[in-house]
C-alpha cells in the first residue's frame, strides 16, 4: 500500500505539533510497531531532542499569548518538519517519490499550522486561561490518537485527519471576526500607550 495516507496524516499532525510527530513515529519504529519509520527517526539523540522540545511546546502552548508567539516562530518549522517527515517516510517505503511526499507533507502541515495559529489567536481574546489549556490538551491528544490510529489503519486515519482539517478551516472562518477584533484591540492599546507617553497617568 502507498505510504501517501501516512504522509498526509503526519503532515496534518506536524502542523499542530511537529515534535510530537517525530517523537511518536520514532517510538513506533523503535518498538517495532511499524516498519514504515526510517532509522533516522529512531535514533536515540533524535528521540531525546524531540522529547525535550515536545515538553517545551506542551508548556508554551498552554499560556495565553505565549502560544501565539510560539506559533509565529513555528510558521516555518512545522511545514519543514512535515515535508522532511513525509520525504523520509516515502524514502523508507519506496512507494512514493520523496519530492512528492515532501510536497504533500509540507503543504498539509502549513495549512494545519495556519488553522491552529488562527484558532489560538481567537482563543486568546478570552479573558481566562482555561480555554487555552483545554484547546492545547485536545490538540495533543488528537495528534497522538490519530497518528497511532494511522499505524494500523492509515487510510481511515487520513480520512479522519482530512475531516479534522476541514472542520478546523470552517471553525477558523467563524472565528475570523474575533481575530479581527483582537487585532483592532491590540492596535488600539498600542496607540493609547503611544499617545499617553512616558509618565502619563491613565484615564479614570
């Protein structure tokens, strides 16, 4: 069977949490759960680095505004990770050209990342921090669950990933107004600080 479904699923997951994807795939390969994972992802040093970065993301991803800063930094990292993982999976399988797999994994990761980042920006307009924790936890569990499912049922997992990606796009469209409101408020606060100047007393 072609490795394309696994490439697509790993690309979707990489757009949400690339370090979790590398860590999980490496563990799956090292434990013999699948033969689709290349040896380069099973190396101990790769697994250790991925685990450390995953822990960093797990913390930063649950703190309001810090999660959006983290997302902005990973706008390049996640698509590249999706492309590299896809190419490695294709190279291990031999059933799909590596360049094509990299394009699929990278583009899927980019779309998934944009959905995640946009949704988080909308969530950050909420005054309480619990929504960030809930969304981040749901994302981590979703990545782990779908990627694990892909080891046994790659086509079905790819369908699930596609549905989740489409649902994320729809939700993002609904949240677009909140995102624009958030940006206007931030710009307004910056303008008020600029006009107030140093030493000025806030109104009221």
